[in-house]
C-alpha cells in the first residue's frame, strides 16, 4: 500500500474528481515549484468512489476561481502544525475575469488586448457564462 505522510505547513487540494488532478497540477504550474508537491491519482474515496489529491508543502496563492471552473467538488485545506486550520469549499464561480476567452470573434476582448474577458454565470442548468461586453454565451472547456 502506498503511504503519503501528512504535511506540517501547506495546502491540500482534496476531493478532486478522478482524472482532473493532473489538469489542476498543470494550471497551477506546480511542476515549477521549489517545494515538495505530491499529486495522488485514483485514490479511494467514500464520497466520490475515486478522487485525486494534491499536497503542497508551502502556502501559495491558489486561484479558487480557476479551481471552481475545473471541478466544483474540491475542498482546499490550509495546514498549520500538521492540523487543518481552514477548509474552503470550492463552488462554480459566478464571475470570471481573464481565465478564458469569448467565443465571439467580433467581441472587443478578442481584438483589444487591454479589454480583459469578463463573464457572468447564467443559471440555465449548464455551466455557461455570458460575456459582459458582447453578451455571447460561452462554456468553459478544460
């Protein structure tokens, strides 16, 4: 059995849907860190069946909006002295700025590099965002 020990201080990104851990690892550029980082894939989970986990032995700024776009099951645990001092449950972000582009080729955000793409979640059962500039509906794709 594989054993991964706890961390004294850092961040644990837990309850990642199986298969999405590598995508998060890449989006957070964790391969460029100068501190130990562990990516566990297909770990048994009572709640999810299978899950991925990322352990970072350092406090870093994590883009919670980006995590919410990739997977809404995630919990981010802040660790101090080997204990969880804070748990943050990730949700689908209601507003997204600059993380993806508008699919409308005539939108100002695709022409003007100073205009940052800004989107608002549309509650229609799908994960669709409406561009604040041209009102085009866009789905976030991994």
